C-alpha cells in the first residue's frame, strides 16, 4: 500500500528547492542592479558636477543607512538589538573592513590604468574562495574552481600588455582585494553566528561605528574645505542626485547583505566583479573608447565565458533530494 503522504512530502521538497533557487537568483539580480545603478548615479555626481570628495559622498551614504534603519526600527517595521557594551565586539571587524575597502579602492582607481586595475581586482574572487575554505569550511566544487580559474586567467591575459609597474597602485588594489574578500566572508560568518544581530543590525552598527574614523580621514585629507567651497550646493538637480546617491548607498549595502545571506561570499564577490567585465565588454561596441589588442580581446572573452559558466553551475536548479520513508506493509 502506498503512503498517501509520500507525494505531499515530495511536493514540499520540490517547492522548497524552487523557492531557494528563486531567492538565490533574485537576490543576486537585486545586487547586480543596485551595483550598476549606484555607479551611474555616483558617476553623475562626481564627474558631471565635479564634486570634489568621494569620501564625503560615502559618509552621506553611511548617514542615510543609519537614518533609514533607525526610523524603521522606531516605527516597529524591523528589529535589531539596541546598542550595548557587546555591540562593537559583535560587529568587529566589519566597520574597519568597509572603511578600508572604500579608501584603498579609491586609491587604486586613481593610481592605475583601467586594464591593470580590472586585472588586479579579479584576484578578490580567488582570495574570497580561499577565505571561504579556511574560515567557513566551504569546499568549492570542481566546476566552481574551473570557472574562477577562467575569470582570473582571462583578466591576466587581458591586461598582460599593460604592465607598467606602480607600487602604490598595486598595494592599494591588492589590499582592496583582501578587504573585499574579507567583507564577504565575515558578513557570511556574522549572519550565521550572530543571528540575533541580523542583517539590519550589522548594517546599522557597521555604518555607525565607521562614521568617526571616516570624518577624521575626511578632515585630514583636506576634502572638507573643498566640499564647503563647492559651487553647486544651491543647485536643485545636484541636491536631488546626491540624495539619490545616498539612498542608493543604503540599497546597495542591503542588497550585498541579502545576496551574501542567500548565496555565498564568493557569489557576491563575483557579481560585484562582473559589472566591470561586462561594462568593458559593451565598451567594444559603444562609447568609441575601446582600444583593440588581441590579448585584451581574448582575455575579456575568457573572463566572460568563465563568469557565465559560474552563473550556470551556481544557479541551476538542484534536483530534489530523495526522501527515505519507512516501508509500508500491506495488511
């Protein structure tokens, strides 16, 4: 006699698998969209208007994150722990990682050419995979290793004809790679181990604790005076765009948390890197500033193929696991 509950349990497992796959894909797409949109908005503020301080813009985004989460908590829309003597310990080293990531990322962008910067940034993928292995005990599948190898080797080939040595630039980007990997791995670790803190608490207190050192760096960098003397503070379109940039900073941080929670630190890192790869790829056909070289063309295509392969092996639906039920005896 067949147990009538068998089909119901198999259906539940299949539905759960579909929901999990949807959550993974939707959060990854959300992060990709947020990353692209904030790039467009920041580009407009920093380049079109010539705003003098990336650091000040980052601080605006931190303040917006704190403000939105504080208001939402006050209205009872979400929950996270109140500030106490253990809060800094529970969030450490996330604030320092985020601040260092911002500083070294900006420094590397200024010091290096785009091909070399793009190539060195690919190493954050490899470092994240190693960090997951040693800190989270996550062993990547062989197919994942192959796809990561294709992305990194493709980027090396693409930039192999642009090897002008700049020690400061190299150090900035390599530190940025380590901090990007650390941000993903420690976010995953904190979300797993500090469940009472949650993603909202981690976002709120990381931004809160990062504000003082960010303000100190802003002051000693000399940017504060440049921001004060900026000529567009009474220009309404500029104010709207800097407000949107601040909101997008909160949305980007939220999307990173969601993507890391439902996927892995490695997936989040790769999606963040995909933006530069595909922007470069589209630049072959639009914009008119792509300079063709055989190495660059081959390397970009290898990286894109590796990225698509990683997307396939990561987000393809998994087969429902078989349910072992006790044998039913027909009496």
